[in-house]
C-alpha cells in the first residue's frame, strides 16, 4: 500500500470521528495555560551580561585601582626628586607596558553556559581595552603638558610597549597549559618592565632622531597584535583552545 493510500484512509477515519469544538477550544487553552506555568522565565541578554559582570571577581579592579593610586604617588615623588625627562618617560613606559590582561580573570564569564569562550574573551578585551585607553590617555596628557613632549613621541613611547605587552599576554592566553597560567602572566610583566627600563636607559633611545625606529616597532607590533587576536578567536571557534584561565 502506498503512502498516499494510507493518508486517504486516515483522512476518512478522521471524518467519522465527531469532535466537540467547544471542548477542543477549552482543552487547547488549558494546555497553553499549563505550558505558560511550566515555562522557565528568560532574561534578556542585557540583564544576563549585567548579572555576569556583577557576580564576577572584582579583585582585579581593586588591585588595579590601588596600583593606579600608588603609580600617581610614585610619579609625583619622582618629579620632586628632580628626575629628568628621559627617566620620567621610561617610568611611564613601564606603567603603560604592564598590560591589564595580565591581571584579568575571565573564569567568571567562562563558567556561564550562556556565553561561549570566544564571547568571553571578546568581552574581556573590550573591558580591558576601555581601561587601557583611559590610562594611556592620562599618561600621554601628563607627558605632553608637564614635560612638553610631542604627541607623536608620546604616542610611540606609550603605545609600543602596550602593544608588545598585549602580544605577550595573548600569546600566553592561547597556550595549552594544564594549570593556571597566572604565574606566566606575572613573570612576563616583570620581565617586560625590566626590558622597558633597559631600553629607556640606552643613550639617544628617546631622542627625536630615533622616532623612525619607534614608528617601525609600533607598526609591526600593531600588525602582530591584530593577527594574534584573529588567530586566538579562530582557535577558540575551532575548539582548539577552550580554557581562558
């Protein structure tokens, strides 16, 4: 027997069954009402994000706030000790180079079943980027106003160390480590800070005549940073990197 013939038999059988339309409507509305009672209330994406950021570990913000206050006090003290322009630029380079990704924790977002790892990393990059831009703007304004350093010089001296630190942080983030890589972040921050201090102590390293070297380093670092972000997100999309701690 073909399918069409079976469907015809069922249709004829249905015609012989008398259906009470009133009871049919009552049953329908009763089922809808019961389904509404059992339905789990859904939160909007905005509320989910707000709740996630509300319950996430805020130790990073507290530590970073303390570090900012200590940094301001330290720079003010150095200014009164008579530190020269190059020395102050080096100090600001070290401060800008300690990337905020080193202190970040994405585990609280990563534990959510609502967001995938790629979304968590993107959210943290946006959040840390906003903080970084604010701090870099304050450092650039201080050097430009008080020490009369050109904006082009300030931009290269501050953004280049920041990009190098970001590249290092993303490289550690994409490593397949069995344990937490917080120690690697800390060691990298210390190593890079010492490196920036050494670079700043090199004679003529912060002169106008060496700006082209800083410009090349900035362009190369920026290109590598963009490529590294794309590579990291691509790995996460493929499932090669699943842990962001």
